[in-house]
C-alpha cells in the first residue's frame, strides 16, 4: 500500500495568463502558494481474489474489470498514461471538496500520478508530475484550464511561476523572511461561498475572450512583479490587499461568469467591514473567497460574513510527496 499527499493552492495574481491562448504568444506568470490542506490518495495492489480488477473509491465507488470501464476520467487516463493494468484499489480523501476554487482536480491528478509512479518503483520529479498531470487534463481530456494548479501542487511553497511560449515552466521561489511570510498568512482569510461550479464552464468563455482581453491579462501578469517586491521588502504588506482588489476588478472583465450578484455582495460586505481586497479563487463563479484583512478588522469581517464558513489554512513548503509505503 502506498499513500501520497498533495497540497491545495491559493493564487494571488496572474491567473488567466497560464492559459495556452495567452502564454503561447507571450510569457504568462502567477504568484501562488501551496497551503496545508491536502488531497490524499491510497493505491493498494489487489491480490486478485476480489471479484473486480479495479476498485476506485471517491464520492462514488466503482468496481470494474477494464480500464476503459472506469468512469473517473483522471483515474482512467492516469492508468493508461503509466501503462498500469494490474489489479488495484484506488481511494481518495481530501480536506476540501471539489469545485472549491483551490485546484482540486489538478491536485488530484498530481497526487494520483505520484502514488502510481511509486507503486511502479519509479522516482519522479516535481516537474514530471506537473507536466503529466497537465497532459492528462488539457491534452487528453481537453479541459479549458491553465497550468498553474499542477505546478503549484507538485512543487509546493510560495512561488513566482512563469509560463513560456515554448511550453516550459519556470518555478521561482519567492525569497522572503519567515516573519514576513507569517505576517502575510496572518492577514489572509478564506470563506466558502457555498456555491460550487465547474471551472471548465467558466474558463471556456474566458478562453474564447482571450484575444480581446490581452491588455487586461498583461496588466494582471505584471502585478506579479509588484507583489514579489512587496513580499521581499516586507515593509507594507497591506499593499498586497489593495493589489488583490485591483486584480479582482480586472479579473471580472475576463468573462461574464467569473462573478455574480451573490459573490459581489459578499465581497462588498467584507470590504465595508475592513477587508483591503480579495478575490474568488480559481476560475470564479463560486468556491472560496480569499480576503486580505488586517488583524484588527478580522472579527468585523467574520461578523459580516457570518453566513459563510470560514476555512483555516496556513503555508505549506512542500509539494506532492509519498507519505506511507507498506512493506
């Protein structure tokens, strides 16, 4: 039995420039961090005495005898990609539900691939995990999503991630003091809006709009440099909150489905209560609301958003890893 773990992520600025329709013409970039909430996947070779060759347990349980009969698309394609056709049981649990804006499907893909590689006795790099996970979701399954989630989960840490026209990805760890990083996370709050959505449906419109939104996307990409400078300088982290606000205003211009009246009402209530800025994480349309709130205003924001569930989280320095191997 092997258990792998991969972290969820939150993205600060630059989202949308990791989509091929943008970065294949000019570099894209994001600033994101892994957080201490995870997907866990267990893979257990089936000794062959069970009535089904493949058992896959997630929100439902599948018992089938052929890879092609597996309904979970990522599981099916991961087994095919790694040419693994032996009896196996695959189970999944996660700290956050799917469709929460935290990169759940990409984190799942990274984690599953890591577990399967380990089961085959193969060492795998973070770059390979991210590349293969992206290959499954974008090249094979044709999902209209970007690259950032796969790399954030595979590498972990706080990073400036650049997406180059030749398809290479540059991972640049943001060097800041532990004190600054702790202060940053102390000023972040996250609330689940209760709205779930399919990221692909939101991103499909955004992808179609990309040629007409290049200036907005460049503006969002260039925010990454400002955020990095603030983190490295460490003197006025509150400016990150204001940049998040500017980025959220810009992001809403990329597609009509990124926000709605309900999300806007939550965001405005938080701002009136003292939040300096924030954004809906992931593609938009629902999921989790990230806010930058100075400590003295956090109780006010909690009260303003008391109908929502607050989600506690912190920094995660490591990416995907194997956490257990049985003899």
